[in-house]
């Protein structure tokens, strides 16, 4: 029941985010703080790094693209959403972190694409304190919708990153 309530709150947050005015400078500054907090401060300092704003699921996210990794950040009220996509040899590693009223949740999913075969698995070894369970059928459907991204990890940031929250429960 508690899990359902948290997911309902997250859905309302995403739906109401579109109607709110967005202070882009504040969002960008908060994203920089989140990158530092999660150990990705050097991402913004990379030579060809770029920061942009992107419309995602009726909200606005600050996005930073680096050479082999990208991060995105959204917030509404006391909820902060931060996710990264890293290029790997065989695909992408998608990590999501949410802070809802001071309670932190995280999950990491690895997508491997080799010779026409796609595998998706949760990386529990990277999720310290993660308290989640995923509907793998839902994840597969979301991620297979992103297959056109192939190994373009930048494409995965906006396609699959936010979708993790729809398929996994806290």
C-alpha cells in the first residue's frame, strides 16, 4: 500500500510539473549540485560537454551530455529526480536516484545489445540501499521501445531513463 502511494505521488508530481513555471537557472544550479553529490562533477567540465533543457514526460529536465556519460535532473517540491546513462562496451547502464521528502531510492539497470540479442538486468551490486522491485515485462516493453537507440547512449537518456519509474516499485 505504501509503495502504491509513493508511486501515485510520483505520477502526480510528473503530471503537475508541466503546469508549473520553471526557473531554468535554478534547475541548472541544482543539477550541478546533484552531479557533485553523486560523484559526477567532472562531467560538466569535460571538453565537449553541453548542458541543455529537455521536455520529458510533461516536465523539464536539466541535461548534461559528456563524452561517454550523460546525466539529467528534475525536481518538484520536495522530490528530486536524478538519472544517468553511461556508455558500456555492450550497451548502456541506466542509474536513477530519487529523493522524496528526504527518503532516497535508487536503481540501476544494464541494457546489453550483442548481435541482435538484447538483455536487461537490474544491477543490485551498484544500488546501495535500493529498495525496489521491477516488473520485468513492463521494463522490457519500455526498453524495447528504445531499441532504435541501439548503442546511442544519449538517446537512451530521454527514452528509457524516465521509464524506469513506471515499471519499478519502491
